[in-house]
C-alpha cells in the first residue's frame, strides 16, 4: 500500500491574524497572540495552520497588499516572533503554511516605487502599463474587484497601470523572467525557515493576457506554475493549495494532477458562486439549491477521485459564517454547525477549518455601514452609488445593500475570535479594530468547551475520524439521494468496508421511512438518537448520522 502524503489525512486551520488574538492590547491580533493559543489548536487536532498574510503592508486590504515579502508587519510582531511561532507549533506537531500573494503587491512596495519613478528601470516591466485611449481615459472598461476602473493613472510615467483588485494593489507581470526569479528566491527563503508550505492567493491570475482580456487561466499560467514547482517545491515535503476561482472539474487536474500538477490541491469556489445571483454578485440575494450544491461537490469528487486531490472547506476570510449562511444560527445553531461540518469534511480531501467555525460563530449582523471595515464591501457600495453618491436613489438602496452585506459580506468572518464571555471576548484588552459580535457573551470558546456535546467536541471527534478511518482518507466517493432536496448523503468505500453519511440539510422534519438506513455501527451523530437509528422514520432538523460498515455487511 502506497503511503499517502501527510496532508491528505490532515486538517488545516486558517487564522486571520488581525482577528485571532491580541497579545499587547492595541486592538489588533498578532503573532504572539497566535502562539499563546496553539494549545487550543492542538486540542482540536489541527495538523497545519494556514496563516493569512503577516508581511509588511500598509494594510489597505488587511495584508493582501504586501510592501515587503521579507519582513513582518509591526502590528503583527517581528521575524523573531514568527520564528518562535514556527518552533512552538512544530513542538505540537503543527506546521505553518504561509499565504503567498504574488499576483499583485502593494503600491508601497519598492518595486512599484521604482517602476513609477522611471520607465527605463528594470522594475518598470514588473507591472502592466498601457497608454491612455484616444480620449485620455483608461485603455478599456475593465472594472476592479473592489470598485472603480481596473486601470490606475500614474502621472510620473504618463501611463495606466493594471490593478485587478484596487489601485493600491498593482498586478505583477509574471511574463518578466527577472520578476519570477525574485519571487522564487523569496519563496525558498521562507521554505528554508521551516514553514510547511503555501496557500497561493488568486494563483489562477498569473499568466494573464491583458490585451486579449484573458485574466484567469491565461495561456502561460500552467507554464509558470510548473516553473515555480521546479524552482521551489520539488523535493520538499510541503503542502500547497491554490486559490482558483476559475478552476472547474475539467481543468483541475492541470493544477493538481499527480502526473503534471504543480500544486497539492486547489480551492474551488464553484459551489460558492452557485449561491450568488445571476450576475455572480456576492452582494445580491442568496440563491441556494441543495441538489445543485451536492451535484457540484460530487463532480469535483469524481474529477479528482484517482489522479488529484480535493480541498474541503465551509468558510474562509472572504466568506460569511456557514452556520448563518447555510445553517440556522438561532434555534439550531449548534446542531446545524455540526451537520454542515459532518457532511462536508467527511468527503475525500483535506479539510480546512476557519477560525471560530469550531465553536459555531455566526455572522456579525452589523446595524450600520459605519461598522464595516472591508475594502470590498465599501468599494462595492461606492460602485453602486456612483461618484460622490451621484446615483444615490434613496435610503432603501442603502438598506438593501446592508442587508446583503450582513448576509454575505467578508467582515462577517473577520470579527474577532470569541475566546470568553468578557466585554472584549478575550480577544484584546484594548479597543478592537472591528466590532466584536454582540453574541460573544454566550458563543465563545470557554463556554463551548465546557459542553461535552458542544460544537468544539464534535469537531474534535470529526477530525479524529478523518485521521483514523481509512475509508475517509482513501475511500471512493459515491453520491446517494442525489435528487433529494433535503438530505445530503453519500458513501465512502474502501477495502471492502464503507462509511455512510446522511444529514438533514434543513430546519424541517424530513420523512426517511422509505430509506433503507445502514446496518453498520454508528460512528458520529449530530443528535443523540432515541433508539436504533436504523428504525427511524424521520430526521429532526439538521439531524445527521455516520455509520461504519464492515466488509461482510456491505
């Protein structure tokens, strides 16, 4: 039997440093704060931490605008603090995975400062420049993700610079070989410090063809990723995951296929985008259909069954809290948090838990736009209002935007981690950089851990199952009840035995009297069953069960 790479049965944990734990009372989470909470992650069963950017940055996009790839932002600490984090995490069997943001950098980076001051310097070609069109405006009508034109006028060189996300984040021109060498040197510097790999931010944007308006999965993207693998990753026992909004089941193996793939896995967002409106707008009304959701996930399971590897996630720093978005964060908060984790994290792939998910943290439900800090939310509001609010129709349009931002905006995931029931939730002794969720007095780590039937205890058990049961880490995926609008069900087969997962994805009682429920031994449940599960005729709201079936019972 071939030995699997360590990361296949592992569970990762994403930390958004600003919001995890503040050690010095300045209201911003930091690296020493993360180090102080490593025992929490060790207790949970985490194998690696994906650390959102901690590099030196002006923080226009909370660290995803990097000014120096070789230094740590002062609000997060120092390189010595980082080295201590790596060392203490390793002592607990946890490795640190860095966030690699190399599609773009900050406009404060030394490369860009040189590039905008002298069009003849080598760094000028590290970015995309185009002359204005005939009327002096931008070269084309491409819009930036954070609102406004994707082209930023730079007076000192008399050209426009391409900025896919925002004017503070100029895109890097990967077609320049000297730039790529600089990036690979930097990656190897971090790998030599002992990190466990990289999560690669919007990596499907490298290799873009600006003039052809091919932004995602450009003609040279795979060539560049293969070169990166050869120069930095080959021969190292590390994990890599690419953020790829454009990847589809039929293209995924180009990224992470065993034969040619440059990455361990990718984050796919097909199931996320399917919940957005017809304009692919996160700030529009949510559209969710369980049958569609299951079909998309099954397609990915099938596509990567033999030659690739899936990532499994419910949330991250860009997505709302799953218990609020997909579950029920009121009466059935605990149970729906368990069900969502159960049906998603027992599929084939590496699981990624986002901070606070393990205690069922909810959306923030801010009452005012003044409480928002996210550059995307504020930029998209301005995009709708027009220059200086010229398109402001009435207060109803603002209220509608706030309602949708409260449902799916990124700040929902960025409110501080809720450690205890104190006035600042144990996150800081100062004033937090963003408001703490008002429900922190009752939803917090300290309270949840005291409950043997809490969300944390369920996640602990689920993570242990992922490590212990070969059918979970190795088994094939077979969808069950594919067209059922209420139940999420599948089977994982391995070496003659199997694991069966069935969960009620709704807040309604669902009739299961016509189902032939498995004979196997119960492995984990979201609800304490009254009597044998096999004899049940109905599933309560968000009720879910997992059975393990021996080879002679299949």
